[in-house]
């Protein structure tokens, strides 16, 4: 009698043998067309057999399936490259079989580990890479059935429906279905839904402007996507723009009422919970999601009236909340930054079009010259080499092309300031409004130190993020105004008797050596800027940086160390009666530095809220 393990091994071998036999027509086609040599085909078969044995084994792991799929994707790219070199344009049976095998590998992995969300995301990425659109729709639907409480899946499915298929109806249905499940939990889902409504609004306005159906046209090219039958009519006979603004405002109000649990940062939620009650926590969450959506609206083109209406609603409901106060004070700066970024990107696109036309003209002239050459030389000489180089660049440069696109989307501080001459004026006005909001918050929350500390923390973080983001391109006067605003925040905290060692430390640091502190902050930001550059809205990036405790702590530590060294050098000069020695409040500086270092060593999350 055959033992059970032996029978299992025999069954596994039979399945692997059957799969290998199904590959015979594909291998024969490779051999017939001369795409691969005999040693390459033998190595390919041996490697596939090894992967199949690993995937069918009892100890199969996720990494085996992923490695198998990556191997097939590399083979897919190599096959396309060799087909171009040989001039084969027809899609063959081997092409279809290869793509199906990739999906079959990932389907087995997802069937074996249904709860692994990263595997489903990998399969969806492969569907997009291989342009398997119908399969991608099925993959996302199956993933949502298994993981209905995963906001990223709802957002991805809706984004694909809107951006790739152009179906606003399906995208809206998916997002609303996700909100019915996760509306009180996910701020990301509310932000995605609001962003979709803004994008749909802009698409319809541009389309009506292009057709001459609107009194005010929206500048810029028409965005692909959307459906002509889905144009919303305004209520009470109003204009289309007013009707679309009303839809976005309804979404904004619903988000404020939902107050998703992850809208407020953890430190703020902890402070609100410790301070009091569920109403305070609900207000903090509602204000946080409202501030986020206000920044998204401010970054949209031709949305000034909508942004003002949203700002008024947020002011009526959460004017005294720190997150809302910061957004209301700075949303005009967000709008100006987004306008400057769009201007820079449009200029880049125009330059690229001009360069492309010039390149096409030179290529046409070169082609006319080549027509006069001998046909035999053209076939066997440098023309063939040039075609090969072009194929290599097109096939092998996918990652490089994505990196180049990211670099193209990044806009530096110098470019932003050069494209908008009034940006510094708008920034100064925003800083002034922020200082006023801080004073009001400190006075109104004298008996509630938690909210006062939160507003002070947000103000300090935002000012330092502004200095780190735009400091390289700001004028001397603008940098001085930012330093003065930061020092004024420390003075306001001291006058209101709010115990915040961080504010006192920043005040002492900037008073002792403003230039040294700015240099130290720039050095602390340099590493993060090299690792990842924000390619989105500058205003949203500033808000995220203001909520980033790690960046603020690094800036604070670097500036403190740099300024302490300057203070010690000044004190040494004073002892030696050297000329030019400055009088520095060493007690405030050293005391604040000691308290800050102690808190940072204990708990990095408490750095902006040092008591």
C-alpha cells in the first residue's frame, strides 16, 4: 500500500507536470520565432519547474509566489523588448499565456492567504502594469468583499473608476458605499470623497467652458473622464457652478457631522480625552477633518467662492478649535501656493512642448537626409543601432521614467516665490492672522491649558515648517518676520502664563542666534528633503509638516545645539573681555534646553507640548 505522504508527493508532481505540459506551445513559439536560444529556453523551463514545486509544496510561503510573479514580470518585459528588436508587432498566443500565468500565480497566492491585504494590492498593481483592466475590476471587487473595512481599497477602486474608466457614477457609488461602512472611522475616505467631488466639479466646469455653455470659462485643458449625462443641475434654477458648489458643501457638512475617529492626530486626541469629555473629542475630530478639507478646496483652481463658503461654515462651527483656527488663518496662503505651483507646472509643460516640436523638426530633417543614403547602409548600419538603443531606453527605463515624472512634479521654494510676486505678502498676512488666532485662543482658554498648549504647538510647528519649506527662497525681511512671529508666540505664552518650555526655548534660541537657528533647521530638514520631496499641494504639505512631531523635534534639537555652542562662545568672549561679546539670557536658554532634552529623552511625542 502507498503511504499518505507518498501519495501527496505524487499528486503534487502530477499537478506540476500538467502545468509544465501546458507551457509547451508557448516554448515552441519562442523557439520558432527565435526569441530565445536553446540554453535560455532550458534555463526558463528549469526555473519555472522549480518555482512550481515550491508553490505546490506543503511549506509554501508568500515569498515563493511573489518571487515567481516577479520572475514572470521580468520575462514579460524582456519578451516585449526582443519583439521590438525583431520587428514583431502582432500579439501572439504566447503573450496571452504569459500574462495569464502571472495572474494565475497571484490568484493562487490570494486564494491561499485571503487575509493578506498586501498580496491583493500587489495583484492590483500587476493588473495595472499589464493593462488587464477587466481583471483589475474583478480583483478589486473580490478584495472589497474580503476586506470591506479597508479604506485604501475603496479609495483605489474609486480612483480607478474615475481616473481610468471616466465613470463618475461608479466612483461616487463606491466612495459612498465605503462611507456608509467607515464614515465615522476614516478621515482618508472623507478626504478622497471630497477630492473626487472637487475634481468632478472642475471637469464639468471646464467642459462647459470649452463648449461655450458657461458664462465664466475655466482656464486649462479639458480633463479626461466623466460622463456627459452626469452634469448636475443647480437647485432653484441657479447656475451650474452654484449647483456643483452645493454638492461639495453637502459633502463637507457631512464630514463635519461624521467627525471620523482618525481625523485628529494621536497627541491631540489624547489631550482632548484627558481634558474632558466626548463632546470635546468630537469637536477636535470634526475641526481636524474640516481643516483638512478646507486645504483641499483651497488648492483647487477656480474654487475661491466654494473655499470662502466652506471657511465660513467651519468658522461658525469650530472657530475656537486649534485645528480650525490654524486652517482659517492660513488657507489663503495655501491657495496662493497652489496657484504658484500650477503656474510653474504649466510653464514647464509649455517648454516641453516647444522642445518636443523642435526635436520633431530636427528628426524630420535628419530623416530627409537619411533618405538620400544607400538603403543597404541604412539597414545594416547606425539606423539599426539607434532603434536598439531606443527600445532599450523605452523598455528598461520604467522606474527612471517614474522618477523623472516625480522630479518634474516637484516645485522648489525659489520657483514658487519667483512665479508669485505677492506670495511673501500673502504669507505675511497669514502669519499675522495666525498670531491673532493664537492670542485669542490663549485668552479664551486660560483655564484649559490643553487647548492652549495645542494651539501653541500647532503655531510653532507651522511657523518652523514654513521656515523650513520656503526659507531658501525668502527675502531677508520675510525670514525676519517668521523669526519675529515665532518669538512673539513664546512671548504670548509667557504673558498668558501657559507653561510651555518649548515656546520659551524657541524664544531664547532665536533671541540668542537667529541665523544660527535657521541654519540648524535647514540642516535638519536637508536629509528629509533628499529622501522624499513632496509633489502635491504645498499647503497640504505644510499642514502635514506642522503635524509632524519628529520633524519639529529634529529642528528643535539641531537649533538648540547650534545656539548653545554660540552662547558658550559668547560667554567665553565676555569672560576674556573680548570686543563684540553679546549679553545673552543664559538662564532661560540653558533651563529650556535641559527641560527639552529631558522630555525628548523620555517621550518624543511630548516634545511640542512640554510643560
